C-alpha cells in the first residue's frame, strides 16, 4: 500500500491529478506511468486548438500515437470548435483502449468539401485483428460549414473492430454523398445509442445509402481503404443501435432542406471473400423522420440482404413533410447457400409513411435459400391510405407469424390476412386492392424496328424499375423482373411511348422477339451517337439494304419502309450523311435520299 501511495505521489509531481480511480494528466505528462490502469489527457493541453481555424488532424494523430495502446486512455475534449482538414492526412488512425469525452459545446468541425475518416485499422485477418474498446461520449461531428456549398465528410470506417461505442453523439450534415456516417465491416459488439444523425445529401444514384452500414470485411465495402489492412469476408454481428434519432435538416418554413439519412442496412453480398451471414442486428427504440423517398419499385429506407437474427422493434418511423418510398422495409435473400431466419419486426409505429407498394417486403431470388422464422406483430400503422398492404412477399407466407398489426386513420381496422399475399412484385395484391385506374390523359405509341438497341445509363439500374406497361396506363404494374439484378448493359428496343406520365421505351433483354418485353423510363437508356452533316452526291445502288424513316438506333427509333432493291432506282441523289458511333467506338454511315424521305446504309451504294 505504501508503494502505491508513493507511486501516485510521484505522478502528482509530474502534473497529474486523480479522479474516479484514474490518473489525470492535466499537462500531458506520462513518463513511466503507462503501467497505470488508465489515464486522462486534456486535448488542449496536448496541442489541439478549438478556434475553428487550426487544423487538428495531425495534432490528434500525434496524441493517439504518443502512448502505449495497451493502457486505457481517456481524451478530454474541452468546449471549442476543432477544425479538421485533409490537407496533411486523409484519415485519423485510431488505437485500442481509448475514450473520447466531449464537453458540452465541444465540436469536431469539417468544411470546404474536405473528407476525414476515423480509421479502425486491421493489419491482420480475423475478428481480433482490429482495434477494440473505443468509446465516443457526447461527441459532435459537424459537416459543411453554413457558408460552404459543398459537402464535407466525417466517416467512421470500422474494420475488424470490437467493443466500439457511440453514446449521446451527434452526426450533423457530415455524411458522405456516396456513403455513410458509420461503416461497420467485419466487426462485432458495436453499440450506437442515444445519438442523433441529421441530414443526408447523396450524390445521384446513391440515395439508398444508409447512416449506419453493416457489412463484411471486404475492400469493396469500406468507406476508407486503410493501407495495410487485410480482408477476409467476415460478417459483422452483435450490432446494437438503440434510442437514436435520424432527422432531416429543415428550413425555417418547416420544409425539408436535407432529408434524414436512411437509418441502417446493407445492400450487397459478395461472391468472393464470403465467410458467413451478417447476424444479430438490434435496431430498437429509434426515431426516423422524413427519410429520403426511394421511389423505385424495390427501394426501401431500411434494407438488408442475406441477414439473420434481425430485430427491428419499438421504433417510430414517421413522415411529416415528405412522400413515401416504394417500400419502407425490404429483407431480401439472393444466395442459394443462405437461409435467412429469425427476422423480427415488432411493436413499431409507422406514421404517415404511405409507401407506393407496401410497408414491409420479403423477397428471395429464384433458387435462393428460404426466409424462415419471421415474426411481424404488434405494429401500429397510422395512415389515411389504409388500402396499402402492410406485409407482402414473393413466396408463401404461410409459416410467418403476422398478427396484431393495427391500422388507424380515416378508418381503423386490423391488418387482415388478406393484406399478406404471395406476390411477384405486386402482380397479385391483397383481395381488397382494386385494379389500377387509367390516369394518363395522353398516350401515344410508336412501333419500330425490333432489332434496335440501347444501353443503360450510369446508375440506371439503381434508380429505375421495369413495368408491365407504362405507368398511368390502366392496370399497369411493376414487372417481376428486378432491374438491379440484371447484368445486362445492352437491351433491345422496339417501341416508344409519349404519355402524361413521361417518355418510355419498350425493351427486351435478348435479341429474340419472343423474349419478355418490359417498359422503362426513357431517361434510363442512352443510344449511339449520331452526327448528321450535309452531303450532296449522286450514287448508284449496288446492294439490298433496308430503308428507314430515321437513322438506325436514333433515340426516336427508326421504322422500316422498304428496301433499296424494291423501292429505289439504280441511281439516286443523297443530301445528308450520318455517322453513327457505338459505345465501343465502331462507326457506320447512312445516307438520306430526299426523293423518298428515307435513310439507308452507305454500303448499299457504289
């Protein structure tokens, strides 16, 4: 005992104080004290500056590297605005056994479009290869400065880590436009509680991204690629997200300036480095308001693929000023070797969500493993549109436990068994649902050459759906085929339509005219580049080629109106030349014959 007293006395001479069983180093002196059970340092006394001007990125990194990570360290962050930039470094490398305690008014700030990751390194493989015991208490990560016009980013890139906790923390307008606030990869025992996530400004095509991604140890999953990290495909598990708020940024009028982030989820299962299923995910007691509407057919604000032991319980999901998504929750199995099981959606409140398709959707690909042991009970739905199905699936729901889900609004009634249907993307809805009425006031169709083709535009598969007929036509439906699962980059087009609901193309995924046909919005497709110039010349017809109303593959589509052999004289005068360039760079030339008002291939002439 006398040795311990002398030891502490020696520490006090170095500038330390004691509190709560820990040694507190007010001036950052440590000396030989690393054998102590734990110590606290004051960030300002260690060189960090809360003046909203000094770049604290290298200063914090120096502090983290200064002491042996085997000894628990607490970093006290006093009140102030601590600016971080990516001028000198792109990521803060965290260590094990560290706790950040933020005073009220202490803020980590990033702006100017900069991006800083808090990286949890994993130089080896396995669940124990990463850092452990990292805690953030009362932290604030604030993004884009009010005067800035670009998104600035703080992201937690967590790899093979364990025992990581975020408590009473605020993530304010700092989410990556293509990613997340917290990215959990091959990690376990992660606790996110009593915190606030506010604002989401996604890049086009990335609207589905979530605040908290639960994913695998895979380089493709990482928000930040840390040099030297090793990947092994391990899934994350034991993820606890409780009593948090996911909120929009609002204008003074109350309208949404920046949507709330999608709260939690995962969208990919990798064919390589797959070593198990993500499991034991607990999303409980959270509040989500005005998440971004994901209007595509399979869009969902809460989305998991190939997951088991999932608990979505006692949450409130509410829309106050925004419209609904295609679905709100979608659980989806794509793998033949995985059975999704023990999925629980209990005692949640769904307020004014009014999704386009259904609230909860269970789906599996052809040949994928079963989805079993499903419980959907005790949920309360408040909506003026009480005909929207609450639970649907594209397989038999006979073994699911779906009961005691209540709807209130203009009329109050239980969700009946008729609301649970075996569907293929809503081809067969609940019996109470009426067929869709004709809403298009204008519909004009143009049938054309069936062998014309187009390419999907970038991100088209993520933001578009396939339809059995153009939207707004009587009894239109979403097609059973899921566009995002198609590997095709090229499709065949044989018809277009102009309607009140927009511009459309009818497509096939093979060249066969007998293959299934679908409708898709025109903005999802791009065509060959066509450049037309004046070209006056008299030519002799030598080969038999089709005659078209337009250049073949024109976005307005060409129609066949004859052949050079049957419908042209041997000598013709052409007035225009068109050079068509494919995406691969190959070219072909067409000539326009004004006397017949037709186009044909230049190789038809001598």
